[in-house]
């Protein structure tokens, strides 16, 4: 160093606290305590939002698909435990007084039954046909479909049709435990209560047919439901309309023989039902011509209440009961929750498409522009102008940096470029200032100030700086000998007002450190190459950045309006017409947070501070000149890539899990691996440009599963804070001092 040591202002005498008395908390400690108290509700709100989204996705998945698929084993099942009079009896099974009893449909009578609805396309068409011919139907409804289409069920009941339970997820109950059976029935009853204000005593099991198909697996289910007052309904005649054999075949197969009465099966959902809706009028006309009448299940057992001819009327069917009390309100709550899910999931799906396009577009843009930046800056003839050899001022703001300050200052003492070092002690209580002075390093001044925060410390350093170029760094950062020399060369161009350096994670041997190392190389430095070429660099990193003193003073210094003073002043410099560039060869080794709590605190400050800075400079969107250029080029890119895309990026993971559980596990896994492969390619290229070792990329899959999820929560927390308001002061991270001067890059 060439700058002589300048004595600092004598420190204010400190009065030791009286023995036995607790030291009063400092201003910083009191502010940190208030900030922590303010943030707890916001963290809770962020977690609640994430929990709500998870619940909505689970509910939607449960409504649309059965976890693990339907497992049925029908082959060779014995019926030895089923009474013979049930196997040979009629299609309506009940258990009055605990005794199994079957009832047949009277001759010349048809009970039209429909399974698997309601369906928004086919069920309304079926209802229209039934109303036209003044014929009632009995619909066995799937609870998940009821909750998704409650209006159709309400119309169905008001029209005078009868409804029954067909389970909630259309699963075969024969091989399920009692708890699952109970849940399937109760959830369907709640859906009916919420949709139409009723419950029902009718039940039809999925995949059932005639009573002679009851076996030892399914019989206990019917017995159990019979004890609870349910009437199980089977069929005499199956139209087999689900096979789509043609209209004439459906009509033929649905016709009972020799004037017998029958419970006839059709489907109003579960697939393409155009043949059913075409065959149904022909079937009704045919059966009426044969002298048949149509009724409901309750009508067939002569238990329905009086109603208007034709099966329609204002009264309840005998199988229906008015839902009241908790059942009614829980049912309405279920319908409301499903309505939210029905709206949310498609909206999120659309958002996923947008996010996916944005993410892939960002990867492509980063790769193309980063390559161009690397080739441009490494050409032999490239230069900023005459070499910058004059001395510069290095400002080191410090608050309780006792563990790190010595390594920081000794790394600066080895600088190959002439510098003066100004350590601004921001009211440290651990002896940071005294330690810095005791080192006796030439060219180092210590300036003390009352605790006021990092922006104030930096401004104080700028005021004490002797030279026109000031380098700002953190108190836990270590420079290489050539770092300052590389960092200041772009100032040969008089249009350059600030230079961003290449921040490296020094404590990368831990798992958290390795994850942050990947993020720094890929996410931060690759981004800076892109922003540099587009001339809209949004942030000069606090760990390593250089500024023209004139430019800093022109924009009013380091503002404390936001938590991200580095982003704030960078945008301010753009708006003032200064150029901000990136110098990849100027490397600084910084100590990344060593615990999840410290990491959360740091990233929360970064993300929330970025939002504050963007909002503060929002008028640049409509400005003219350099300010308008940043507002219409840089601002949208920063909002898209640093706020919107990261906020909605969890959709990729959420829908991946959703698809794995409810849709197609293999396809979803392959899609996730494809996205990971793209990220690995980008990361590998970023590591190549920075001369880093590829072995750290082995941790990237785990980073995507754990570390990235935490970053999502941090960003959600920041968004919640932005929406609810709030301020935090400069937060101090706990340091270990384990980052030393590196022997070279790639370590």
C-alpha cells in the first residue's frame, strides 16, 4: 500500500457497567428484537398460505383420482357366506330388523338407474330427456363428482329424481377396511348435503351387478351398511351402454323379458355417453308402448311419499332425508372448498405454463448472453481504456466482525493496487475497532460511529474517502491480491459509474455452503453477465463493488429507504445515466450463512429489499432518457426473473408431486428429471466460465429437493411482508471467520 496510516478519531471513552448489573441492549439489538417480533406473524402467514395451497392441491387430486389406483380381485371369489335367498332374490337389498331381505321390481315396471354421475356434459342431457317424457330416474352419484358439480345435483333432486351413494372416489369397497368404507359413504353424504340439502339411504357399490354376483368379500360391506339403514340396489338388466355397442343394442339389452319388472342400468358419466342419450328416448318410448311404467327405487318398494304423477313433485323421495345441523354446514363447507380448488388448480395450471416458458426462456437467454459476454471480455484487443493505476479507497463497514476483520484487512494488505482502507465501525460491542487498530497495518484508518446501520456506515466511509474511486466490501469478505486492480479497470471508461465484482462462497465445504456456492456461480454471476450485456445490471453485490465517488454523491449516497441498499443505489445510478458493468476477474471470497436460520434471515432481507427498491424506483417505467431505459428494459427483467418467476416456481414442484401421486408417476418423474438436466447444463456452463470444479454439481439434485424449497418459503415470506408492510434494520449474521485468503480459484 502507498497511502500512509492516518490516525483515527479518538474513541469515545467507555464506562464499564457496574458489576452485577445487566448491560442495557444496544440500539441494534432493540431494533432486531422488534423486527423479529414483527416478522413472526408474517412467517406464520406465509406458512399458512403454503399449507392452504397444499391442501387445495390434495383436495383436487383426491377428487380427480384415487391414490394408488383401484384394486379389485374378482376372480374365483366364493359366495359361501352369502344367504341363498339373497343370491336368488330381487335387486333391492335391505336389512329391516337386522334380517337380509330382497325386493323385486313389480311386473311391467322399470326402475331407471344411472351410475357414475353427475357429469357436466351428459347428466343435464339425461335430465332433459327424463323431464320431457315425465319419467323419474334414480341416480347413483360419485361424491367427488357431486362436490364438483353441485348445481346439477340440485336440479336433479328438484326435478323429482332419486339419488343414491356410489362412493366418493368410485373405489371397490369389497377390499377396503371399515374406516375407508365409512369415509367413502360419509363424504358422499356431506357432498349431497352441501349440494342439495339432503342425505339418502340408497347405496350402489361400484362394479356391482346382479345379486348373484355378491361374494364373501363384498357381503360384509352390504351387511355393515344395512345395519346403518342403507338399502343396496343392484340390477336385473344391464344396457352395457359403456361398451358403446350402438343405439339399437343398448335398447335391446336394456329390455327385460316377458313383461318382467326390472332395475335397469345406464350411465350418465364415466366416458363418452352420446349413444346413451340417443338410446334413452327410444327406450322410454318402446317400454311405454309395451305398457311399462317408470318409477324410482322407493316407488318400486311402495315406500315413496305421495307425489305428483310421473315421479316429479315438490316432496322428498322416501329415500331422501333433509340435511340439518352439522351435516348441512359441513357439506356446504366441502362444496365451498371444492369450488376454491376447482378455480385455483386451473389458474395454477395456466400459471405453470407461463412460469415454465419464463424459466426455460431465462435459461436460454442466460446461456446465449453469458457466452457472448465471456467471448467479448476475453478478446485480446478488448480493453476499457488506459490502465487505471491511481490509488482508490476501500470502505469496510463493520458491526461485531471480530471473527473476520483480521482476515479481511490482511487480504487487503496484499493488494497489488494502491489503496487506502477505511474501516467504519458501526457501534460494535465486541472490540472490532480495537482489533483493527491493533493490527498496525499501513493505510488502514478506523472511523467510529454510533450504531446507525450499514447504509450510514458506507456513507460515512465515502465522506472520509480521499480518492475518486471507492471500493465497498463486507467485513467478512476476503480479496485476492489482484482483486482491486481488476475491479477498477472499467473506470477507464468515463461513462462507467459502478462495477460489480465476482462474489465467491468461501465456506463451501459444508452442505449449506456448497448449495450456496452453486447458487452464486449459476444464479448470480451468470445473471450478471446477462444483465451486463443488456446494460441493466440491477445489483452491485455488497461483498464486492466499486463506485465513482462523484456518482455516489450525485444520487444522494447510500439510502436506508430499503433493506437492499446495494440494489437501491445501483438502480439510482442507472437512472442518473451512469453505466454499471460486471468484472468477472475481480473475485471476492465471502462467508455465506452457516445455518438455515442465518440463511433465511439473509435471503429474506435480500428478496424483500429488492421488492422495496423496485417499488421505490417504479417511476422509471414512465421516465425518459437513461431512467426510462432501465425502467422499460431492466425493471421488467428484474421483476420477471427475480420476483414473479421465483414466486411461482414452486408450481413446478407442486405439480410434479401432484402428478406423481394422482396422475402418472413415471411421466412426472421424467419431466422433473428433464428440467433438472437443463439446470445442470446451465450450471455446468457457469462453472466452466468461472473456472470452478464440477464436483459440487453432484449436490445439485439434493439442492433442488431441499435448499430450493426453503428459498421459495423465504420469497413467499417477503411477498407477505411487502403486502402487509414493515421495515427491518440492517441484520447482523453470525460469523465464524473460517474464510481465509484462497490460494486460487476453483477451491
